[in-house]
C-alpha cells in the first residue's frame, strides 16, 4: 500500500490548508510544517489515524518517540476550524449545549468568545493550565496538548434563540426521517455543539470541564457522548481504523489531495451564507451496532454484507491478491457468474458512483457504554461526517443505505444532530463572530 | 525524584515475581527480563503508570519507540495472576458475571478453563485472533497485545452456587457498611469478576467480547464498567497518575521492593485457605466524585482536604522545597503553629501510621460516563485495591476515612465488590482449578 507512506502527498488544495499538527517545540518551524502537511494528508488518506502514527509513517527518521504523543499540537486559528482534517485522535467527547432561557444573541456571542479563548489556550498548552486559574481542576497537569482540538458548531435551534433566523443556512434544514431511525430527542440536536478530540482522555476531560465552567449560566449541557479510537502505537504501522464490527472503516474517505476535496467538504468563499465561508456541516449520528447479532454471523456472510474482506479491507471484487487500496469494481463477477459485490453490499450502496457523486468526510469515534437493560452491549459508532452541504453528502447516501443496505439490519440510529460549523477564526476573532456580530 | 528512574530498583521479593512485561519479539530474552523487572518495579513505585512509559524510564537507549505500546506483552501464568503488579494500563473493563441458574461446580470449572485458555491466547497475540475463529469479530486485528491482562476473581455468592461454602475464605466475609455508602446492588458483587486491562481500547473490548462469548449459557454479565488512565506518552516523563480531581494519586502505594510487599498483598504459601496460595483479595468500589463541588472549591482548600499540593503532590508538611517523594510529616506545624497536615486531611486519615499499618495496593481506573439525570457528571474512580486480607487493608482504612476524612464529602461510594483472586495458574492449569477441582 505505497500511497499510505508517501511523504510526497501534498497537503491538500492551497485554498484549504489544514490546521497544523506539530510536535513543537523540539522541531524547527520548517520541519514542523513539513511534518504537519504530510501527517494531515496521510491521516486522511487512511481515513483517519492518530497524528503521531501518521507522522511516524512519513518520516525517514528512527521510529517516532513515544513522547511525541503528548507534544502533538494543533493550531486553533486558520481558514477552517480544527478537528475536521486533523488526524483522528484516540479519544473524543461530543457535547451539545442549549442556551439558557434568558440568554440571547449577546450572551451567545460572549460565550463563543470565552470558549474560543479557552480552546486556543488549552490547545496550545493544556498541561500548564494552572489549577488556581478558576475552573480548572488540574487533571491535565503535566500532559502535553496531545493533539487536542476543540470544534464549535451551531444547531438550527440557535438561530431562533438569537434572532438570527434570516441568516440561517438552507443547509441546516432538518434531515429527512429515515426508516431505520429510532432517535432519542434528548440525545439529539442542540443549540451549540462542541467536538473535543485528543490522544489522552484526561486532556479531553479537562477541556470539557473548562468549557462547561466557561458556559456558566449562559448554557447548559444537553447531551454528552464519549468515544475512542486506537491508541497511538497499538499497531505496528499506520492503519485505517477498525470499527467495533471489526471492519476497516474509512478506506474510501475523500482525501485532501483530491482535486475536489475542498469543494466537497468546505463552504467556499463567496458561498451562502457569507458567514459560513471556510465552514462545513457536521452530521452527528449515534449508531448502535447489534454486536451480538453481528458476532453470530459467519465471517463469509459478514464480508458479503460489507463487500470487503474482514482481514485487510480488500474489496471482494479484487480477488485474493487485492489489498485495501484496490479500487472496488462493482461490475466484477465471481467464478459462478454472480456479482462479486452483492446487490445490497454496503460498499455498493454507499459508493459515490451509485449516489450521484455524493461524498462526505467521515471522522468517527467508537463507543461502548457497557450493557443495556436488555443485556446487549450499548456500543457502536459516534458517526461524525463533514461536508459542504448535507444534500450532496450525508442525505443522499443515507437515503440509499436506508432502503437497500445489507448492513442496516445490524444498525440502529439512536441520536442525530446537524450543525453548521463556521470557518476557522482569524487572529483576534472568535468562532462564529461573523454570524453573531455580522 | 531520583528513585523514579533508577534502573537498579529490584523487581520485588523473590517469592513474588511479577508477571513479565515484554516488548517481545524484538528483544532478547535476557534484555526482556531485565526490562520487565525494572518496568514492574518502577510502575509500582509510581503507584502505577503504563508499562511502556515505565520501560522508557529505565532504559539508557534512545526514547522508547511508539510501537512499543502495541508490543507490550504480559505473561498469563506465574505465581500470581497478572493485572495486580502489572503496570497500570491506559484502558480497563471491569465485569461481573453470575452463573446461570442451572449451572453448578462442573459448569464453573469448565467456564474457568475456557476463560483461562482464551485469556492466555489473547494476552499472547490478541491481534492475530482470526475472525473466522468463532466469536471473535476481529476488532483487535493488526494490534499488538498492548500489555493486555485478564484477571479472574470469585465472589462470595459463587461458593453457595458451587457447593463449596466449606472452602470459602474468611477474608470474603461481607464488607462492613460505611456511612458514605449508597450502593447499587445491581452494580455490586457477582459470582465471578473479570478485570481486563490494556493500552488500547479495542483490545480490551475484543477480550471482553471473546470472554462473554466463551461464557455461553453458563454465565451472564451482571454489571460492566469502563475506565481509563493516561495514554502512554501523554506526559514527557513517567508520572504518578492524576485522578479526575486533578490529584496525584498513588504516591504512597506499597512497592514490590518493600520487604513486606508480598506479605501485604498476597496470600502466602501455607496460608488459609490452601487454594488461595499466591492469591490476593480485590476490593472494587465505584466512587463517584462530586466534581462540580470540587471544582468550585478554592485550590488552597482542595490542598488542605488532601494534605498535598495539587501541582506536584508534595506533602504540605514539607515546605516549598518538598517533592512528591518527600515523606509526610504528620507532626509538622506551619508558621502559625497549626498542624501543616490538617486533622481531617486525607493523607493523615489514610496514613498507615494511623491505621495500625494497614496497607493495600491501589490500582484504579478513572471513569466518566457522561451526564447524570441531575446534570452532574457521572464520573470518578473505579477503585481497585489489592491486599492479602481486607481486614488488614481496605476495611480499617475505609473505616477511618468514613468517619473523619475531609475528602469524603466530595465522594459517593455507589457500588462495591469483594473478590477472591486465586494465585496464577501453573502450566496446564486454569485459574481456580485448585478450588474447583481440589
């Protein structure tokens, strides 16, 4: 799989620079940017791996030192917010807040300013946050930033609450109902959404505690979810992550090196509405997996459901010599003349070719919250998908999956949110300022 | 803090060899054992850190490679079970099972044999577990063992279920009720207890799924809890872990190098009952922390509650130059003549000197399961404490803490279990064979 380790992969369209990931301060600025570009591209080419791992794969130097896990640092400011093209971290916390009944646009603006200040400070040096500094309880003391990212989004309900319905994006129209949905409203939607990611769980929790304290009386948490991915260094080389079904997940993600990457993922400068320039839309779904049913399904049947081999993610259309990077051939037939990729296989139903080119950047975390009352595992995927417009991303894909995907009988969509994630803040700006003070 | 990084720390009493932690197969057997001994000792000297970090601290070689996180491997067989003196891993799953109503001694014996076989196989090479091999769904494919440990314990209720009440240890008598207890019986106790630890969350979950499948109809999960510690490499050097109050936690843990370590932690050969030789007793408590109250408490008051500085864990009796390793001086007075360590400070009330020498090896995981219905975080400590007898370990300490500890007003004990953890299995044996077939 040579393209996974190519240091020459460009960092993406010039119009869409990813926030830098660094292992500062040990590296020179130049080395740092080089590593950041390669890491960003590789991470996405893999459908997301941890920054440190991606970095290791793009270096001729000796094996990456363990200590680079802590020193990974992502820039808060830039054309886009962090946490979208940032290589996927090992821990994530997704939280929605609702504004207090008495709060309006002024309170929302002040909150976003406080949150932006806090996020920038934490992402730069979370471990030096003084325990005397107000709300911080010191749980991240001694730790490096661990590639912490904090990403802020706005739900549809925010606009009425702040008197800004005339500036609400069309793209925030409610998602259609899908037949597989069994959504819990208490764990769906929300005025404000915060995505926290880092390679250390105490770092994500420290950020969560600080942001919650900064919310003060202006907003209260509506729901909160925790997820994870592989620990940096758990595999011998960078790998596309596996989900809790054991399936390699993310192989076909758009890559920053793709010509149309920015067009698919980010709202262009001059797009509608103007305050969303450089922004993206996040579809968040809590998708429970019926793991007992899945684990009881024979391997060959599991592979037919997906259309890929379990062991390495190679498409079933590619024969025994195929690898994960082999292109899916939807026309291929097996030795008995049947389609190698079944009519209802997940990769066929989800393929851009069968969806008018619809694409999104999936950047999920797995979750496993113990046992449900029925004794089954409360486990699955905190699905987070990024796109310039859900109508050319999540919606058409999910519509097709909803009606014809063999995988859907093993899945339950239990919560859903759609959030407008503004572009990254310029120096002196806070996230969303162009909306809230525009 | 020189003693933290001394490679010359012995591996503990000869009578109590810790299971080996290795980064095999890259290292020679000799190098491997040296690293294992030092890592084990250092991990405990720190009150537990990850194996990989402890290893890094004891080596003259260049910084530990990130890939050593995955290759960490712990031995399943030995004098003691793994997961007691093993350096604390980044992820943990605690699960209790109850035998099926129709199951008795024969079914319990068969289950422990299946579980022991599975645990040994997983700890050796979890990532090569074939997805075609029955229950495994392949979520750990590609991963190294990541220092996986699986530890089995027996609850009091098992003995009646298996007709073995005459062989039940006195040490398994029910714990006394403490005034701070608000225990949920559905999340307490259980016939069988399994502690799973590893540096990767998908590895712990794979082990959990396999063990659950191996239980078949013989036992069903009673409760399940998930916890975490720092990710390997999140701090620049090995550190005593912090809990979710931000406090350095574990400084005063017994250390394998202590002369009385084995006496305090393990049942001796020739002890009672005979089948517990080399075993230990695990007290498991789910201790919720009232983090909103704690975070609202001024730093200086937090430090008085504990008796140590938040920043570095130094005792308040030691003055500004003290470090974490400075001995607590319970007699010291501050400049105004008051005790430097308050009468109700946690370190005073918990100190062995004030408890007739009672001691236990604490090896906890933090947990943070989102929001409770009252809006407070459902977060705290999955407290796991190891001792040769709870009556000279947890019980006297908790009795004192219960009545006089300033920290107790920030804690709620919500679940409790006490489990007899037999010695490690010899070649060909399964865990508990000396009880179940003795």
